[in-house]
C-alpha cells in the first residue's frame, strides 16, 4: 500500500517543518486568505455578524465615501450605495457642509 522507504524520506525532509509552511508557492496565497497573516482560522460561529454575511470592514469609516456598499443581487447585477460628508473651511463666519447620498444599480458583463 505504501513504500516505507519513501515515507521515511518524506519524514526526514519535513522533520523541522511547521504546519504553516506550504511547499508550492501557488498555495501560499490561498493559505493566507484562509488563515490570515497570523495563521489562525476563526471558528465558523466567531466574529462579527454582518448584514447578508457581507465582509466585516472596520476600516470603512476611514475610507472615502465610507468605503461604499455593494450588494450582489445576482451574479451580474449589484446595488451600490455611498454616503459622503464634506465640510468646507469657514469664510466670513459662513460654514458650508455637504451631505451626499448616492445609489445605483450596476450590471457586470
């Protein structure tokens, strides 16, 4: 069923290897997507619940237009929403600020 000499050769080759090491370079990106940079995978029930199980984006408030919100309706159709707040420097005691809300429907092909 297996060759004992080949098994011993593999054990010798990977004796000092860690579980986070991946042989083929092509698989390293996949490993980092699943386990992240600290090589810890979250439990399926752990983390922050989001609307429609969208990715949790704690950096969104710091991004322009709040990072936008895209929701896929089908494989090729999506909804997009953005909010933007702009406040201009006061001139002669006049303060101007603009609140913008944008929405759209998109088709990918």
